[in-house]
C-alpha cells in the first residue's frame, strides 16, 4: 500500500449530502448525549428495498451491540478485510478492493477523524465523487442483521471492524437503498471513489499492446474487469486487477495478471492458478515472492488467458489533484456541465444528417505546452461523458442512450464559422 497523504483540494471540498453537515450533527448529539438517528435513511425495509435473499426477520443494531470492542478502521486495512453480503454488488466491492491499495484515496473516502471511542455519537460520514462534485454522506451506525446478529450485507473478516459495512450503507443511501446497489459497472464505482476518468477496453477485439497498457496503468490508475466465463471464473462477474508482473521462467518470461474475486473465494483453475504446475518453472526465490496457495479469492493468470477469459478491462485514471506522482503539472482537467433539452438542441444520431449538427457542441483547443519540442507528438486528451440520474433511486432511473463524437477541425476552418447548435 502507498502511504502518501492525499486530501481533496480546497475548491472541491465535499458538499453535505441532503444538507446534513457531519460536524454540526455530531456536536448536537454530543451536547444532548444521544446517539444519532438518521431520519433521511431510516432503519426500515424501505432503506433495504426488495431483495429475494432477505431473511424473514431483520433487525437494525449498532456495532457496540454486536461486539465488545468495535473499531471503525485499521491501519493495515487491506483488500482481504471484507466479504460480500446479500446484495449482488460485486462491482462495488471490486472497486472498493482497488482503493485499499492506496491509503491516500481510502482516507478521502473514509475520513479518519471518527471512531467508536473518542467523541462517539453513533454518527459517521463518508465521501464520494458524484457527477462533478464531492459529497459528504452522513449515516447512523445501525446496520441490518438477522436474528443471530449476523450482518446481512458487507461484513469484515475481523468481526469488530466496521468501516466497510458503514461505507456500504453510506453508498446505499447515496444510491437510494441497498437494492439500488445491485447490478452495476466497476467503472461507475471507481469514478465515485476517486473522481477519476474511466475507460473501458473490450477484449474481444483488444488492442495489440494490451500488456503495455496495463503496465503503464498499474503505476497511476485503478483497474477492474468483468469476466466472460470459464475454468473457475464466475461468468459476468466483476474482479479487481490487483497487480501485473513479468516473471522469469526456465523457458523465458511470462506476463502475469493478478485478480481478486470480491467474494473472497472461487478462483481461476488454469495456468498460474494457486496449485498450477507452471510455478515450477520459476526460481525458488521468485516463486516465494509471487505465488500464494491460499483460498482467498485472489489468483494469477497469464495475459493470454486474461485476454481469452475477460470480457472487458476498466481503467480509472486519477485526476491531477489525486495523483501520486510529482509531475501533476503535466495534466489539466476541464469539466463542462450542460443540459440537453428537447428542442433545437436534440439532433439525434450521427446518421441523422439533417439534424445531427444541432446537438450541443463544445470546442476544444489544444495549446502547446512548455515541453512542446520534446513532447510534440505525445499529447493525449481523454474525454468522459457522464449522465446524471433524474430519480433518487439509482435502479429506478435507467440511463438514456447518449454519446459523444469527437471531430478534428481542419486548420483552415475558423471556429467563428462553426455553429454551436445550442440556441433554443
């Protein structure tokens, strides 16, 4: 894990979700000596939603009523801390696994100024990036359990550790309910955890330089993937890419990718799996560094098998404010917020030649930088398009079909002669 400190830039300080300011509510509870009760996300079935696997009897209990010494966080928090519950939210867990490798990111999502001891008032807060801004989500610490006191949703391998369970509750509140955490994309959660920009690479027609792309991404990006099927992999399931590494074999080298199943079990059974004979091709020293024979949901596979078994790779590029390298000045970010109204702004698809030009247009001019002579041919522009929901419940607001096209404007064409198509 990386130990650098990272904070949200002053101009992007989180906005209190639903107007609930954590510090104000905390101080009010401490003065009144009463534990916080969140009336905006109540301990009722409406906060859970409809889930087929729910037991007939559900209770809501605070961690201190479940264990003797509850703790919010541990300094050695890792990807092995948590296990999926009743919600089918492997996409959320795959992204959560990814940020455990970067303590600076984790400390943003899970602020460290809170605990079950000092100034405890039954209230906690978590931070997410949602559609252009950071938001601070407050929750009380009542968690849904069965009649035996077992957590119904995300739980920790350490029974007294509750940061992951409370984080999931905060995300459920942000999305509408626990039910609204079912079915999603790793890319969505990665962006919500980082404010980064995600790109998805379909591996049915993967780029020839896939390995080089993953090597570069491993240094400054977060990665997840979705499986096709086969040989121990769960079909249509989200996994976290936890490492990429080239190893030296007796016959040459091999490029390996390490994945983790957020279930904490069910692993790949092919070459380079935990008990594969391929490990015999490595030196004893290298084998000790890489191979693990633990049934913890994490495993290695070759880049060739990765290409064959994975449907798509998701790479989340961090913005300059959250990057760990010192060369953040080499990157800039610009965000535009707009609204498409059904009038002259709705031009339809690109094959609608008579109206397509009426769609909103944004002009991007790439200026020469300080190191233009050295990097004249290496300027990259990454464009991401997000759609805000129009319903407080994530799963009750299916996204509309939208898209963006990027065109190169010939140098002989004046910008002033290009219609914006935004008159309404």
